[in-house]
């Protein structure tokens, strides 16, 4: 069972791509689509939702595109997923079993903790990948 949908994963990939650009120049949707391996039509929908949530800004025109609406350190993975998916719960947890209720509460709290990492902090994962690539060459 997949815990997260492609919508959230693609949205996070797009935001990560914008964060990795490190410039204040708008990035064209074609470039984001190519680099993040997201179908362009789907990406347009995702970026529209992220724009409405105040996470990205868009600029029209030949030199237009998308940029982060605020600093990457101020955007959490949780915000991105909640903008696209709603809450982070896999299922609604209604049970009459008190032990299971506590388990589901604990699970939700841990999931929220994991997703409270900032977009900027995801660079650490990119650095780990880069180190692994260097070791294998």
C-alpha cells in the first residue's frame, strides 16, 4: 500500500527542483518538468495549487516561470503535502479500541514530525546521494 500519492510526491519534487535552482529568476515549467520527470500538464495543475497555497509565485511572459514564494527554510514538506493532499493521515482512524486509538495517534504524531523538515533541509539528502555517487565511481 502506498502511503503517499503521486500528487504529493510530484509536488515535492517540483518544489525541491525550484529550491535547487538557488536563483531568484523564475524557472519555466518546461525545465521543472524535464528535471523533475513530471508530466508538464500535471505539473501545471500542481503548481497552480501550490500557488494558491502561497508556496510558489508565478510570472507570465517569455522570461516567466515559477519561484518559491518564501525562503526554502520557511517551507516544510508537511506544508507542501497538506496543500496538495489535505492532511497526512493514511486513513480516518475511528475505532472503539483504546489501544489502537493510541497507536494511531502516535503514528500520526511521528508522521507529522518527519514531514516537518524544511525544504532547505532536503539538500542534506542530495548531498548524501552525491557522496554515494562519488564512492561508486
